C-alpha cells in the first residue's frame, strides 16, 4: 500500500474526519467512520451492540439465556372451584353447622366450600330467616364472630328437663357394686375388680367412666394394667369432701368374711 496522499483543503478548511483517517499508521486498515447524523444525542444503540456481542460469542452465550427464560416461565394457576348452586350451597352450610361445636366464621365457611364469601354471608342470613319463619325449635344465630345453631329460648324448659333426666338415670346393681369396689380399693386394676366381684366388669367400668364417676389414674408397676379411682363428681354426688369420709365396711360385711376370703385364694 502507498503512503497517504495529499490532503485537499476546501474553502471551509480541512475535514477533521479525513485528517484523522490520514493520520492512521501505515499498514493498518482504515477505521470505520460513522457519519455524525447516525449517532444521536443519546449515543450509540446499546441493544444493537449487545446483540452483536452475543452473536460473536457463538452458541455458548445462548445457554444462560434459555435457562433464564425457563426459570421465568409462569406456573399454571389451578382451576377455580365450580360455583355451587343455591340449593347445594344451602345444604353444605347446614351440614357443617350441624357438626360444629363452636361458632364458625363466614370466612372459614367460604374457604371450606371454596366459594366467595360474598355468597356465604347472604345465604346464612337467608337460612336464619327461614328457620325463624318456619318456627323450628332451633335457630341459626350469629355469636362470637361466627355462626352456630342454638335451641330457641322458649323451649329451654323441655331441653333442661331432658338433660337433667338423662343425668339422673339410676345405676344398675352391677354398676353400684363395681363403684363400691373402686371407692374402697382405689387405686385398683380392672382385673382386681373382676376378681372381687367374681364376674367380668369391663362393660360396667366403661359405663362408670362415661358417667364421670371413675377415671384412670396411672398404671400398676408390675403388670402395667390401668388403675382406677373415683372422681370429684363421685364425691359431689355423695356429698363428701374426701373418700376418707366413706362409711366403714365392717358393719356391712358377713361374719364369715375371712373364710370367704380364704376360699377365693
């Protein structure tokens, strides 16, 4: 290649771009000159530069880009639960309210049924109004921030009579004998009670536990069998302060009690 040619100077002076090109060292390729009107006030297009750099780096530069795209892929949202009809919603609410033992809020009911809370609230009001209009013996009432079924106050006398009569059912002879054994021999195992009475007492013991008159109080060291004792309800029913106030058994025992005891050994 030959040396740089003479610089032509026009009327307005030499072109600075051409001067810079002429001053380049011999043997080097001519630099790429960008026209002033191609470069805006904000500078070159960085996006074009980034794409060009990525293209020059080959296929290796595309791997992280694909992985990042995969990570940003949105998860598929679960399909919304189907909307219940008015009859289905009413029946589901009534079924839940029959088994709850404390007031349940509208929000909890809506979450369980997967229905909007805006539908649950008005339906509960409608159910409550329907019970009142029909004159049922129970009502749906809002209490403690939730909803629960209650018996109506006008029927409280009958409910009280039923509850009290159920609690005052007389114990059978077998239950009274088993309760006496527990009271005087406590703590005592089930097998010991059966041995004293001479019959199996499993069913009677379950009845007494259900009535709240006796309870488990640990296990026997040797056999691991459950021990039973009387409860505070037992003392309350008999009007006693402690079991030490129980009457002595001696006056009620037969004269040949020792002989009977030896015969059972």
